[in-house]
C-alpha cells in the first residue's frame, strides 16, 4: 500500500478506536440515543439519566473529546447535540445486529 494512503488509513483506524472507546459505556450510549432524537440541555440530560452533574460532565467531556457531540451555550444553559449525525445510524445499526442475534437464539457473552 502506498505510504500516504497507509497513513490516512492508520489515522482513520485511530479515530475509530477513539470513537469506539467513547461508546463503551451505557450512560454515554444513552446520551447518544437521547441526542439522536434532538438537542438537549445539560440539566435535562442530568435529570433524564439520573446522574450527578460531575458524572454527566465527565461523560460529555469524553464524547466531546472523541468529536461525537458538540455543545453550545445560551445564557446559563449549555445544550448538547450530535456533531456527527451518522452516529445515530451507527448506534441503531449495532442495536439492530444485537437484536437479530437475540431473535435468532444466539447467546451473547456479557
């Protein structure tokens, strides 16, 4: 493989790892599910998820660091939305695969 092309592919793999690590938490997946429906204020996310402000802040920082969500401030309120709309489809695809495996009687190791 050409060196420049290889470097691009390696960079894409590194970004994929960062995103997959950001997805590797049930609270963060729930956040992505909520944001896939619409933009949410941080206080609303906190209430819906039942987590502390500090805990939510950590989760949002990880998702923001992976480039998956973006935030904006309006007065005192901070709003979150998906920075990459395709994330919604990616999460739905993974859940569809898992549902199909369960429907087909495959046991999933947890």
